[in-house]
C-alpha cells in the first residue's frame, strides 16, 4: 500500500496529492497559491542546516567544514576551529541547533573516529568551543549514512537524528547510537531521564528514543501536539516520513537478525515479517525515491525537502498525524536543484538551503499576502 501511495505522488502534477491511507482514490489538492521565494544569500557550498538568532542573523553550516553568519543578505565567515572535521562523501559538518540563551550553539560533524555533537559559544563572528556534548556516534570512513541533525524539543531536550553508517547490525542494536533517533539532555549529552530505556545499564541505550532506522535526516515536533516526526532515506525505494513513538522499532534490519554479513539493502524499510510490532511509515516514496531530507512545520503543514527530487513536499496531516494529501509548490519544483535544510523562522517564514555543490543558496519562503 505504501508503494501505491507513493506512486500517486510521483505521477501527480503540483495540483495532485498522494492517495490518503486506506487506499481511497487520490484527492485533488490545489498547489499553494501566492508563495514567494526570496534568495537571502548566495555563494554557499552544500548548506546543511540553519539556525536563527534573536538579532535577526542566521547561522548556516556548510558540509565542507565552514560556518557562515548571514545578516541582511551579507555572508560572513565565522572564526571557528573545525580542524577536526572529516569531510568525506556524505560526511562533514552537518546539523546545527541554537540554544535558548542565544549565545551557544551545537553542531554535529564527522571526525576521523566518530560523529559527534560539539557545543560552541558565539561572540560577534568568533565561536569558541565549550564542550563535546556527545561523542562516539559511529562513523563510516566513506562518510556514508552519517545522519546527523539535532533539534531542540519544547521541553528543552534535544532530539538527534543519526544514520546507521551502512553497517547492518547498528539499527537493531540499542547499544549503538547509529540508525536511531536519540533524545538527550541538551546540557550534559546524557539520555533524557524519562526516555524509554532510561533504566538500562548501558549509557547509549539510555539515549535511544526510537531505533531500527536507516539514515534519519531530521526530526521535528508538531506544534501544540507533542507529535514527533522524522524523515528518512530509503535504499532504492521507500524514503519514509515516520511518526515517532517512544521506544518503538521502525523495522530496518539489513543484518537479518545478525545472520547476514555486510549490508543487505534488499530488506524492507519496515520489516513487519521479522518485527510484527514495528511501526509503519505514515508516508513512503515507493519507487523511485525522492531522497527526502529535513522536515519542518510551516503554516500547519509538514514541509519536507527533497535532494534527488529537487522539490518541496507539503504534507497535510490529520489530528492523529496521518497523511491526508501531499502538494508540491510550483515555485520550488525543480527550480533550485537539490533542497536540503528546512527550518521555520521566528517570523513564520520557511528557510531552505540548496545543496548543489556550487553557488548554493539560502532561500526564504513566504505566503504572499
């Protein structure tokens, strides 16, 4: 059924939706009208994430290991020591979150030995490291399936989206931080005290919120609901949008219960035969994949960027978090190339980054009028 849902999206024009869950006929959804796309900054390289400061300036991470400060359209390099960042393939400087004090920020990046969360303090255009918040997240030397994006929850904890680094046993191993959504204390890096495995003797397992993931690209909390959604890359099929349930297994197991060596990507993204209690996705791309990336809530819809798909997907959800339809704004459909970051600004606009590798852009999306 999920493949049929996805096929409806891929065959639809910008004015059509995917079939809603349950196999009903596709409902027609007009494309959003009056959307305006503004190029806020240019000259970036693989802009990976975006954070907003109270003075109106914006921090942007670039995967090659640079941090930029954007203010009134001007792009200024931040003086920051990122010499331990290893840039390879999908890895490098990735996610970013700004702390409530507006001075500290935490970034996620690959080193030669791990993927880690590191907290810095920003003073003007100079950033000073304050601590390693969390080290030891697994890293593939090739950079493959690195994740990694942090997001602050309303209760002050930090969700962290991680990749399985293309190692088959990681997703189902709750003592590994790969192929997970973590929930940690934003000050200590330890597992949140009310996490589903908080009583475990293993510190890594205490950090796990959900497991059985392949390569999670982002996590977002639905405003005024407590619902938590993630977006995830599939192999050659089945990118997923998931509604997260604390302690749940999302069914990715390329090791086939530890019986398969290597990394068998022929297994289902959500293997309900092996794991009957695994949680199915609320939306799946089917074939081909879109390489969906970061999710953000914007004007009541779940907005998800697509890298390979070079578009923005707008999901209409019901109160239970089920997908009712999907629309694709013409203004961003194959107009700017690969879209990666998506963060909702304090003023209600949606900021996006392109990830084409040269002259990448920071975009601002608003509803005109």
